[in-house]
C-alpha cells in the first residue's frame, strides 16, 4: 500500500519539527516555518545567536535558577524559533506580511508581539505553552490561531526521546 500524500498542514508542521531537531536547547526544542501561498519563506529553531557556545555545552541558566516554563524569558541565552525565522526573513529581504507560521509550540508573549507587528495572518501550533499574556495579546490581534498536532509517534521519531521528557510538551 502506498503512503498517503500529506496535507499542507502535515507537510509544513513536519518541517517545523524537523527544524526543531536542530535545536541545542536542553529544555525544549522548538521549530518554526513561515509560509505564504504554500511556499516556505523562512525557518527557525530555538538556540543562542550564531557563533556563540551552544546551550547543551554551557548549561541552562533557567534550569540552574529553577525558572518555570513560560516565565522570565529574558534569562535565556537563546532566541526563540519564531524570532529566528523572522530574523532569517529580514536578513534575506523576504516579506512575511500576511504569511502563516507553523510552530511546534504556541508562541510566548514576546514572540506573539513580534508576530503581530510582522503582520503574520495565522499561527498554527502543535503544543501548548503556559503563557496567559500571550493568549491575551493574540486575542487583541487579527491573527487567526489554531492547533494542529502530528501523531505522537511521528514527533518522537523526529525529536527522539527528548520529546517525551520535555516540560509542557502536552
């Protein structure tokens, strides 16, 4: 029997999880893909700025301070996947206005505000994230938002056992 052709949501969310597999974060691996008219404009994953030491080498300040997920974003060496995708689009001169972002984890408040100002029209996310202010900010925007999950086994195949132990992986 031949495999079914993936839907567009499956296709782009798989790309987001593939991007997440590049992350060196010790707490949560997140990937993002910005798409317009079924074309990939930019991708990103969470991690420290290019050319700096990876988090899995120097350790995690947030872990050391026991900072709960969804709090004190400024205590992280890394950029979020959404931020890196937006930056990649800017570096390469690609407009993301009216685009859709597929992200493996619901955006935090900082990323939500950036997506609002970038004029993203829809956020499609796989996993939840404990950030009430993000939810409130997005309610004030025109951004559509919906959850789209891939089968757990498929995600584990891409992220390995890391997926099963990630806090807040729903």
